[in-house]
C-alpha cells in the first residue's frame, strides 16, 4: 500500500464530506426562505384573520426570517467555495469562522431593521443594550477580542503544537471565546505523545501569557538531544562518527537542507553571532560519576520528537554494541 497516497486521501475525503454537508444545509435554509416568503404573501392577501392587531408584526417577522434564511443559505455556498479554493487548512478554518460571524451580525441588522421603524429608536435601544452587555460580559468580550487578535497576528493556527502557561497541546479548535488543545504529555506521561485529554482556555490569555509555538510556519522544527554514557576508555572519535552516521541515515538528507534554511533565517535577524554547528553534532561533557556523556543534537518535527528519539536510541545502541572494544559502557551500578 502506498502510504503517501493513503495520507493524502484522508483530507480529500473529509473535504468532500464537508462540502456535501454544506449542500444539505444550503437546501434546508433555501426551503425555509421559500416557506417564509409564501406565508408573507398569504398574509398580504388577507387569507388569514387570526392575528388581529398583530398582523403587521407577524409580516415583519416573516420578512426578517426570509432574509435571514437567505443570508444563511448564501453563507453555506460561500463556505463551500472556501473549502474548495483554500489550500491551507488554517486559512479555510479562519475564513469560515469570520464568515459565520458576519452572517450573525448581518442577521441581527436585518431583524432590527424590520422590527424598528424609527432608526433613532433602534440606535438608542441597541446602544443601551450594548452598554449593559458590556458591563455584564467583560470577560467574554475580552476573549472575543483575543480571538480577533489570534486571527490578525496569528500566534498560532489550528494544527499547531503550542504551550501557554502550563497548558501544552495541539490546537484542534479556535472558537470566538476559547481555544481547545489536544494535550500532549501531561500528568500521567513522561513523553510528548497525546494524553487523550482536551484543554480549553479563554482567548483572553493571549494578552496575558507567553505563547510557545513549536510549529512556526517559516520553520516548523525544533532542536532535540539524546545523551549517551560511555566509559573513559572508549574511542570517543569512533563513537562520535558512528552516532552521526546513524543519525544522518535515520533523519534523512532533507534535514541537512533544513539547517541551511535555519541559517538563512538567522541571517535575516539582528542575531549575528549565533554559532550554528554542522548537523547533526555531538557534544561532550564529563559526568560527575564515572563516565563521559556524549549528547547528540538534531532537528526534528515537534510531533515526531518522541518516535524519532526512540528510534535513534535503538539504532545507535544496536550499532555501538557491535564494537565492544571501542564503545565501552560504564559498568558501575551508579548509573
């Protein structure tokens, strides 16, 4: 089975399913619009006399419902177009969120227009309501402004791996008031695999806390390291060469190209004295006990860090144990 084809087909199937879902809702709202319009014209023909003095109000409500249904039907069509045309998932996600918000605001405007004949009265009423809600809903409003900040400044997108305060996880949803993370690590794990728990935090936290984004769009990689302990009598040069050889083989040549890209990004910043060693590199440290610590430093995708680390440890140790006369490990129980 072709793994690449299998992976690429999943988003296509999901997109097709979403488009079908939008088509169903478009037909539903369009049907409601026709029903409301038909009822409005029937009332204008004076077919029904059961509403008495409330007839004008019912007519306005039916017209408001008709235009609201048209707006919702149009929004579903636009969502369908966005899903087809947008090539990046987070772009389509943000556009659809904005479209839904604009639809709600437009519906509110339509309802106010039909219910109030006097624009001055409508404006005063809306102003008083906004003032009352502003005092009562300060926290939700600040979270909504935080959502706008997330869209404009983009500290993170859907799919990014981030940390904000003690919360660490992959962003699965950005709503108008809060963000949902799929936690990795956590209280019951010592590695960085998903824990299965969801974390929700208010969007207002983006104004108060530092955000660590491990999936930066320009350079979606992080540095990782693995320590290896060997005896003083070992051939350190031989071990270093073996560790680098295995690391290059397992990580692939494309990672070396990523290092060059990282160097170019650094050149574009005020940081001009950063020492970027060749990739991958091994550093030495004398341990306080009875061995030398060799640390392999390498580049990896954030979500692949745990699996890549385990695979490198396994492959490197399998290679080193083939040469017991050059790669000697500590025999003390202190380790």
